[in-house]
C-alpha cells in the first residue's frame, strides 16, 4: 500500500509541527528571520547585477498577473480594441527580424492602449 501526501499538505504538516515546538521568543526570531529574507535582495551575479528581494519579486509577479487579467478582460469586452491589438501584433510581426523586437512589441501595444 502506497501513501501519497501532496506537497502543500506536507508543507502544512511540517510547518505546524515546527511551530508547535517553538516558544514565543523562538517564533518572534523565526518571523524576524523570514522578514529579513523576504526584504533582502540576493547578491548580484554575472547574470543579474541588480537583483531584487523575494518580496519585490512576488509583488512584481502579482502586478504582472493582475495587469494581464485586466488586458484580457479589456480585449474580450471590446471588438474595436481587439482589432487594434491584432493590428499592433501584426505590425510587430513584420519587425521580427529586428534586434529590438521585444521593445517594439511593447511600444506597439502601449500605443494601442493609449488610442483606446
């Protein structure tokens, strides 16, 4: 018989077991250490000269997801806007061989958003 516990359940079980064995002072220290970790950017590397903290990274991801959802809703709600986005993407596809393709796509979409 094989017993399977999914990863999130296992994390919950382990964290509850740890917290039950910590006194108030140890819990305070654990919270302080966690906050320091979340607020401290990792050391820079050859790949990333200006790393961001885990908390800033989480915030950036959440903002990106929210922005994506807003854009999807806006595109779905307006046929005219959907046409503008399609045109901007079509123009961007013509630029695919250019070095600054990503910048061009971002500029084209930003321009379409401003016109709406």
